[in-house]
């Protein structure tokens, strides 16, 4: 069967495919664009080396990983980039990205998590903040049971990542300015400022101290559950839906929000 035959059979899914198919040399077979996409796309599949069985295995592995991430998002949301970003937005812990870009920045943190490392708090802020015009733009931040992680995905290519062990932190302070607030993290090697809205900065400063104190005091022996944070986010979401439905007034919603966030 030649390339210019109108139809061929995909060696992966056994369905007919048109001229937009791709040739797999080992064996002499075709793959449809849908199966190629499931396998990772042209950049992931070397048609001169892989076999149909290799491609089937690639698809199975990707589907397994996707299912694993979906389960993680449900059961332990702060272990995934999507969950980290949504937690920030729903809890007023910084802003500045849409969900697509927020996920890209937090994906760097997800990829750098170590075995046994759990995220307890995430937020978004202006890294190395000096003034409204002098800073390193928005970074994704995460407090885990081991360290503070900071990450930024560049718009063109590349990424920035830094982490500081909790044992190397001297102090964390908060200062309120005219328009923004600043959270300053003083470590053994360096000091860096994080610029945020005044409301977010005050809340984040309080949350950072709370989480780090719990971890350092071995409350729960390092088993502080990130699901507690997710539960707060879920409750806030429910009350927001009641507000949008008109079942709660703005004043009632604000009271509930303050209660949940311990303001």
C-alpha cells in the first residue's frame, strides 16, 4: 500500500486513516495523527527506529501517567501544578497569570519535588522586588516540609528554579508599603524580597510562619496534611457559589472567608 493511497489502516488503533497519516518503518506500517498525538507527537516519536509495539507502549505509559496525575489532583491537589495554582487564586495568595501560564510556572515546582516531599502552601509574587518597576516578575512559590521552592517559566524558552532549605532560613518579615506589601525572606546565603498586594502579603506572611513553625516543631512528625489547605479551598468555593446564586450577601461571604482563612 503506497503513501498516495487514499486510505490505510493505523497499526496502533486498527482504524482507517487518510493522507495525513505517518509512516513507521519497523514494521512497514502506518500511524494515524490521533495515535501519534497520544504517543507524544512528532518530537517524541522517531519513525526510523520505533515499532508499532513501541508506540503502543508509549501511549499506555502516557495514559497511565495522566490517570495518576488526575487521581493526585483529586486526592492530594497540592502535588500537581494545577492544584497549586488554583489554591493560590481561591485563597487570595497572589495573582498575575491566567490558568495556562500559572500551570506552567508551578509545573516546574511539581517536576522538582523529591520523594516524600509534600507541599503545604503555595503563592504567587514578584521575585526580588525592589519597586513597582524593578523586580524579576512573577514567580511561583511553594513551602514544603523540606524547603521553600521558587520557579518561573520564561515566555520564550528556559526556566528559573531556586530552593532554600527550611534549616537555612534566618527570618521572614513583612512590610506594608503605599501600594504593595513585601515579604522578606532572610537566609544564610542571601535575602530576597517578594512583592504582593498588601492583603495578600499580610496573609502569606502569616501562613508561611504558621506552616514553617508546624514543620519545625515536628507537629505530626512532618505529616502535616496538605489536604487541609484543599479543604479550605473547597469551602471557599462553596460559599462563592452561594454568593453568585444570591443565597449569601457579600458581607456574609466576607465573614465566612475571614473565618476560614483565620484572618
